[in-house]
C-alpha cells in the first residue's frame, strides 16, 4: 500500500490518447461497473436496472466489445488481487481496447504484453517511483517548475520526499495550488522547513503502532505542511478531512454531511487529499494511508469531536435499517463498512477504566453521591481484578484535592455529551450488527460489533444490570446460534435471561423471548423434552402478560412448539399447534395479508409433506407464495423460501423440470438480493444438487454440493450442522460412484461435527455409525465395521 499504484495509473492516463477513460477499483467492482455502464450509455440513458454482479459485468463487457466503443477506450483496473483468484483474467475483454492493471501481485506480469515489470519491497524503503519518474510527474503537475533551470531544485525536492508517490503527489498539489507564492522548488523547501519540529518525534513514536503501516517521514511532513496552510485559509476543509479519516476509504457519501461541511470538498480535491468518485461530488474516496497520517499525527484536540460527528451521522442513517424490510437493506450495504471503520477507532479496552478516577472525583465534588458510589463500586471491582489495591487509598485522598476543582468542573460540563456519544456508539454498533447478521451473513463482523456495543454499555451503566446489556448478550447468542456454536449461544442466552429476570422481573415479554430462544437451541441439540419445557415456560408468561391467546408472541410460541413436535414425529399435534398459531395471526393482523401468515402456511405445508400429503402441502406453499408476492414482493427471503419449498415438492412429485425451474429462479433471486456468500444461496445449491443426484447426474450434483460447502465453510465455519449435512451429502454421491475411500472421508467429517455438537446418542450420529459400518464391510475392513456396529448397539441399549 502507498507504493504508487494509483498514482502510476493516473500518470499513464495523463499520457493516453483515447476517447474515453474508465476506472475500475478493486475495492468496489460493482459500483465501478455501474458507473461505466452509465458513462457508456449516457446518450441513450438505456442502463438496465436490478442486475446482479455477473449480469452487470457481462453487460459492460458487451459494451466494451461492441462496435461503438471498440478500440476507443482505456480501462484502468486499479489495485487488482491475485490473478489466480479473480474473474478478471478470464472474463475481461482485454483485446477490445487498452487496459492498465495495477496490482501488488507480481503474478500479473505473466498476463501482460510488452510491459516491463519490477518488484518493489516497500518495507525496505525502496518506493515505487524512480527519481526520473517522480521528477517527470512533479514537472507535469507544477508547470512553472518544468524549465531546465529548475531541474536540480526539483531533484532536491524529490530527494526530500524520498520518491514516495503519495508524498510527491501531495507536494505537487500544494506547489500548484500556491504557485503564486511558491514559484521555485527552493521556495517550496523553505516553506516546508517551517513545519513543526515535534513532528519527527511523533512519527518515530507511532512507527511501533501496527495501524501506522509503512510510510516515510516525508509524507507526514508534506501532510503537516498542507494542514498548517488549511488551518489559516479553510478550517472547514480541515475538519471535514478529519471526519473523512474515520470512515472507510472508499464510498464516502455526501449525505453523511450537511451542505455547509460538504462545501469545503473542493479545497480538499485541490490539495489531492480526496478523489471524486461520483457525479457532481456526490461521493469521494481517500487513500487509507492518508487517513492513517491524519488520525495519527494531525488530529490536534479534534479527535473526539470529529469521531463523534461521524458516529452521529452514521447512527442517523442506520436507524432507517430494518432487517424485516428488504427495501432498507441498501442502508446497511451503503453505511455498514463505514460503521465498522469508525468504531474500530474508538476507545480501546481499558481506556474507560483509566478515566474512572477522574469521574469519581468529579461526581463527589459536584455532589452527585449516588453516581459516586456506583462508580466507586465499579472501580473497586477493576482494581481488585488488576491487583492494584493501593490505588483505592490514593483515590479517596484525591477526592479532597480541590486544587483541580476548575478542571474537574469543566470535565463534568462535558460529561453528558460524552455519555450521549457513548450511547450513540453502542446503538449504531448494535444496529449494524443486525445488518451483518441478518442480511450480509458476515457473522464475525456482527459478533465483533455486538461485543463492542456490550463493552460500551457495561461502562455506560457501570455494570451488567441493564436491559440494554441483556439485549447485547441476546444478539451475540443469535450470531453464535447461526454459526452453529450452540453451547456458546445457550450460555449467552442464559446470561441475558438472568439480567432480564433481575431487572424486569420473571413475568416480562423479554424473559419469555429468552426462554423461547433457549428452547430453539436445545431443540437443535436434540434435547426435545427440555426444549418443550422451555417453550411451555415462554408460553405461560406470554399468556399471562398478554391476557390470553390473542397476541403475536403467543402465536410464535405455538408455532415453535409445533416444530418440536414435528421433530418428535408427533405430526398431528404439530399440525394442531400450527393451525392454532395461524388462527391467532390472522385474527391479530385482521386478515391473511401479513408476513407471519406466509411463514405459517410454509410451516404447515412442511408437516403435510412429512405426512405424505404432497398435494395438500403444495397447495399451502402456493398459498404462502401468493400472499408473500402481494405483501412482501418477489425478492423477499420469505418468498424465496416458498419458491425453494415448492421446488422440493415438485421434485418429490417427480415433476423435475418444474422443480429445476423454481430452484434456478430462487437461486438467481437469492444471489441478487443476498449476494454470493450467504447461507440461503448455499441452501439453493444444496437443493439443486439433490435434484441432479436424483436424475443420476452425479458430477453436476457433486459440483453444486461443493459450491454449497465452500460458502457454508466461509460463512458458518467447520463446526456447524449445515456443514456436517453437506459433508454427508457429498459422501453419499461418492458412495453412489463407488468411490468408497472418498465417501468415508466425508462421512468422517460429518460424524466429527455431529458428535461435537449433538453428542453420541443423537439419532443422526447413530445413522452415520451404521452407514459407515456398511462401507467398511464393503471394503473388507470387518474389525472397523464391528466396532461401529457395537457403538450403535451400545447407544440403543442406553436409550432403552
């Protein structure tokens, strides 16, 4: 990073004699391609909407190959990844125009034409530009310096800048902007020598910080020079840049700032601090290394204000997100990465505890004794855990230290704002975590945001005894459950339950919700009796709180209990409870046109399917689909689930052509709405594979199972039951192909997960033992076969 890839690309573009220049950023291919589509079709304004990534790429590549634009374009593919892992190498129409690829990966040299490639070790301080290249670039940017008499002066400037591309570009922009004052390289050097003498020490200290990365002191010096000039000419631009430094470097949107702030953007562009990426300055990007230098060296006393302003804007935007409303999902896609970037720069663990002594002194001096004693208990817990007991005595002595009264009083005046800022941070973390959990299926990001929110809430409320803290534990439980970490999920739900019972009382809807969530987990673990007991507790509270059955929460309890009875094979009881749940939902919502009705019909259909009443099940799935299309729209996950379930039924009915059509329709919509790396997309691949397996097309089935497995491994991890199911499915295909070694390998993987998650006495584990025993017998490995059959008999005798 910072080696000059993008700068080199711009230098090449400045030399190029082509009709149109198009820029594709590796950070956001989808957006770059959408911009190219709009640019190439600007005259006709005929840009198709609603295309997924592959469709959009195909459309743009078609335009580039077409007669209208062929041989007239230059496309810069900036900061490309490993050519072995990218679609660009195989799909991009290189031969239809001119293409420049910039990349950190030297393997691209194998794809190039008559281009000289060189490898640069940035960590050694050998930056990407040569002296000649840097001088040429500087002279092009600063016209007054292009005369021969300035050659030596330009070389001196470049030596001072260490040939670092970002520093060269920044210095060139500065010299060009103030050319009326800096008409020679010598004057530039004189101007730069005025920068703060403390800067070098700050830079040397920050070099041990992992965030700082690799950049020379010259870049910090150039940035300081620019900042000092802006401090006297345009402080608004300075504050805007400081806010930019806390956001994701790409896709910084205008609507995060008010008009007065955004008006200073032109100043930043003139200084080459940002790059315009949208139409009419609607979106800009900023180099990540520039952001780091601003945060590390050039914040002054504005860090808290800048970060607080950014978080407040993101909080306002993320409030519009609702995971049950797909029309709001773009809010999360647009701002989620900015939230994760901004929150990564908030206070690190432990900083808040170090602030506790000051907060204690201030609360005592200001007469807020209830707050003082609450904080004091928190601080005592902290010092006991750290073993620094001596601080307690110093702390109490400090209470009477009135010499710092004025400073402490000023801190108290700012305290309310600080707490509001912490609340904003906690809320925006929680909201964004829901997006990454429910929509993007990026569970690791979601969990990190929940943990961040939890830590802030514990500090804010001086302990765990608060409903918001319980909500964070519950959210973390949801993520762990989806990752297949059932024990961890159950422990987090229990923590949430304990807090809610203590704070809200035993008979509260939130307590009932926790019993419900715990029941779902233990049901997944195969502990159905315990699951029913927990569901009944939840139902009893809901009936009591809501004064009877006519409430959506009660309907949810009946629905979930029905699912447990379904797993027990008590299908009549399950159907009775589903019907009871449906009747309540229809009554509560005044008719059938409601999303909960869509889910209810789907669940009832699944019971009829298990009873063998396939036509009845198909009728209910169609009913669910019709309501879903009317209420939710064609691309809602509930509707896509209806398509998927109908496809499975058609497969069972032998209507394979119709089944395949629905599977493909469901898959295409899921790819468009949810993206490639989502568990629902993996489910579609899995179900289509089952269809091809039924048709005897085993190679196609195996390929689709492997696609599904790759997604689930990335999204869910190895220790998830869905991954175990896919390993079993792949094992079955290999078994059908008489590849017994490969089959056993995948059966073993499936067994390992099920043993860990479900335990040895679970029915699915017993089935795997029996299947593997048969395979060992076919291979003539009779001892292994006997061992597994003995395990099966042992489990059955224990269960008996």
